[in-house]
C-alpha cells in the first residue's frame, strides 16, 4: 500500500476515536489532553506527509510545528486553568 | 521624464507642498491652543483650526496622489496621458474649491456656512474630517471622476502593469468609498458605522493599495530590480491589506452600539493589520539591498525606506497597541489615538507622497536627481521631520497613558479638564517638536530651490 | 525547486522551499495565524463561560462534524494522489483525482449547510451567546475557505485537463494542493475543539 494511503487510514481512525470519545460524553483533564494530542498527531501527519513538508528544510516544518505547539498549548492552558 | 504629459504632475506636487505647509501652520496654532486656550480666540477657535488642519492634510495628500498618478501612469502604460488639458482643468477646480472651503471655514460661522451652501437640501456637514460643504463634496466627486477617467483611459490604451492596475484599484476605491460621506443616517449608530466606510476603508484599505503601488514604482526606478519580483510582493502585500483591513473595520465598532461580536472580529483581524506594513518594510529594504544600479537620487531612496519603517511603526505598531478591545476600552478617544494618528499619517501617506515628489520632481525638471548639496539639505529635512514626529508621538503617548491613568482608572478618577491640566508638560514638548517639524518642512521646500540651477547630477 | 541535499543513497531529497509557489505559503501562514488566534480566543472565552459553552455545545451535531472531518481528510488524500499522478506526467489522472477532491469538498459544504440551516431556523444568530458567536464565526469563516480552496482546485483541474502541467512543471498543482491541505488541517483542530472537548 502507498505510504499516503496508510496515512489516510490512520487519520480516519484517529477521527473515529475522537468522535467516539465525544459521543461517550467523557470529560476531564486526561480526556481533553488525549483529544488535543490526537489532533496534534493528525495535524503533524497532514503537514509532514500530505503537504510533504517532510522533504523541506527544517525551517518550514519548524514554523508549522511551532504554530501547532503554540495554539494547542494555549488551548490546553485555557482548559487547565479552569478544570474543576 | 519620458512622456511630455507627465509634466501635469508638477502643479499638483507644488500645490500639495503648499497646502502641507498650511496644514502644519494650523497644527502649530492648535498645539499652542492646547496650552494657551484662548490663543487667537474668537478669530480662529480651536474647532475651526482643527477643521483646517485635518482638511488640508487630506486635500494635500489627494493632490499628491493625483500628481503621482499623472506622473507614473503614462510611464507604466508607455503612452501619453489621455488628456493633459483635463488634468490642468481639474487641478484648478480642485485648488479653487479647496481654497474657498478653507476660507469658508475661517471666515464664516459653521452653521451659517451650512445654511449658505445647501446643507438643508442634503445634510452632509458636521462630521469629523467630512466637514466640507455639499458643493465641495460634489466638487471632489467630479474632480475624482474626471481624474479617474483620464488615467483609466490612459491605462486602457497602453500597457497594463501590476503597478498601474493596483493603483487604479486603490484610486477607484478611494472615489467609491468617498460616496459614503453623502450618506448620513439619523440613527447615531448607523451614522458612525458608515462614517468608517469612508475613513477606515480609505486609510486602512484602498489608500494602502495606492501606497503600495507608488512605493513599488519608485523602488523599480531606483533599484532596477526585476519588475516581476516587485510585482509579486505588491500582490501579496495588497492581499494581506484587504484581508486584514476589511473586517478590521470592526475595531471601530467596539463601543458605538453595534453587536458584541465586533469586539472579537475587530480585535482579531485588526491585530493582523501590521502585517502588510511589515512586509512593505522588508520589501523596500530587500529591493534596495538587491539593487542593480546606483541611482543618483539618494534622497528618494531614503524617503522610500523611511516610508516603510515609519508606516510600520506609526500605523502598524502604534495601531496595534490600542487595537484590542480590552485595551481600547481604556484608550478610546485619548491622546493615545492622537499619537497613533500623527505617526501613521506621516509615516504612510505623507512620506510616500514625499518619496514620489523627491523622485519625480527632478525628473520633471530634466535631471535624474538634484545636486548633491540639495540632496543633503533634503535629507536633513527628512531627519528633522521624521525625528520630530517620533517625538510628537512619544510625548502624546506619554500624555495619553497619564490621561488614562488619571481619568479612567482607579477608585476616584479625575475629570477630563483636571486630567488635561496634569499633562500640559507633554503638550508643551509636543509643540516644541512641532516647531522642529516646521523647520524640517521649510528646509525641504528650500531644497528644491537650493543650488540646483547650476548643478546637474551625473547619471 | 532548489534541492538542498541531493544524496543518491537516501531515498529522498530536501527542498529549500515547500511545495508550490512560495507566495501561497505566505497566505497559508497568515491563515494559520488568524485561525490560531481565533482558536486560542475560543479556549479563553470558554474559560470564562464554562457552563454556557458546555451546555450550548450539546446542541451541535457531533456526527455531522465527524463525518465532515472524514470527508475533508479523504479529499486531502485525493489531492495527494493527484500530485503523485502529475509527478509521473499523468495529467488526466491528476485532473480526475482533483475532481474527486472537489466533489468531497462539495459534500462538506452540503453537510455544513444542513447544520447551519438547522441552527438558523431555530433562531440562533451571532448574537445568541458567546459560544454560538464563536461556533458560527469559526465555521462560516472556515466554510468560505473551503469554497476558495475548491475554486483554486477547479482552476488547477481545468488546466490539468488541458495538458497545462507536466512531470517537470506542475508548481500550480502543488500550490493548490498546499492550500487545500491547510483547509483540512484547520478543520482537524476545529472539530475536536468546538464539537468535542468539554
């Protein structure tokens, strides 16, 4: 199977996992971090493999990864500072 | 100059500089009135001086834009201007209309001016920056349309370049958004909502397109860098301008009675408005670094680079400082606003016009650059004006911060007038800086006459 | 494309710039910045209104959101296949893969439109509450980018069909592809953030 097809299938599975967590109505810190973590992995897969940033200078991957870490980091902080 | 009809730009540039001088004189009057309140009262009350100062600014910048267009469009389109005669006619119409308007402001009480000029037919007077009587506004529309017709026909019959197309888009936009000055809803919220469709969408919208095109033109001429490189940057810059600036209008919709979501939209999008200015600065420095020729007009190069830096600082950075809703809640309508307004207007629209005039005037007089001594004087003028504006901005920023602290924060805020008393020292400092600015401007004007009659700058 | 490291032993080369025209990457980064700020703003706005956000979130159709995520990921996959095809010079195949991607984009728009219809007809607007303000703003903003992405892909598809691209010269395809992946990437964060996490 082509590598990109494998990536596609992984992305689909991770999406289903996120959906399942949502449907189960689970909440709390661990769950939130898991769902966010899954999103991080998915974005990295799209950026590295689909966008093919894997084959470019570290600068471009760095920018996207840096953005990802910053945004999801801020989201996590916003949630963590309020989770009861 | 390559095309004879480019010569029509000269009167526009001369009028621009003349009106600029008038604008600064009235600015100095107001600056003094801030600390000596009844200076020239009742002959020229503060509100009248303010109308003259702001209206002159807009009109001279418009003269500058039009002169710039008459200069660069024939060269970009590689054909003579469609009708130099029309350009001359409109010059006189605009100048006379403008002069009469200023005279009206100064000699007639505003309410009388309104009834004399048909404000009861269609009420368009009484709003900041749009104080012009109805006939003047109609005159502006006519002049604008004839001007647009003239340069559009020129582009249509000649070569179409990115620079001329972006400039046309900006100038047509300028005219179209001016039409909103005729729309004066009685509902105060709507009144303010649409007022910004002229003001914001001008200076944070279509005027930036004009700025980009003018800067790109001068940079191509001065640096000799490949046109395609510069044009690509220009497209990206104006795309970012429109993407951030259009919804960015929302940063004027925080407190006027519009829905709360504007506080979010306005903050997020306007926070990104510095991006195109940052890009213009990088673009200008990049082009000059990669230049393929040593153009003799060093002064114009300095103005071009200065435009990037000062517009980024004044419009971008100072704008950003008070653009987020939670901050703006405290800073709205204070001296912070004045600080930003002065450096933004100077850095972007004053400087780009001076860049163009600096580049084009020698060409219009038959040489590629002024003499060395003349350029040195012009560069002194650059530094004096620029540094004094920075000082004005810093002093007004300090005044604003103190004003906010005293008047809008804490458990027992001061009244407006009491707070004003406390910031007088900054107003004195600002006035002194304004005097230095005037010196710079006078030097600038003198440089056009200084030691240029004999000297021909070598190519 | 400038190749930085051309190592015959390694399976791939390292390029100096990302795929497609560098100009589109300026926009991609600007878009990431704008949406990133919005995402963070959502999270912090929620922090001040947890009960409201959790309650309103229950009214969203998580199933529609999930299906839409699968739809966009798949259309991104099609675009990857399209780029692979043109790299081997198969223009018609490339055009067909892009057509499929556009088709799935249309499915996304349809599902999202149903969602919007449902909300608007129950009287929900931007002013209903802060959660709905964010939900509508973010998803409508994203919706518009999906449309723009589809237009870009359509232009690429038409040019590919006319034989305008080749194995040596297909920057346009990669440019359109990169933009589309960004649209997908943003939704990948948006879905869990707005529909799931509470």
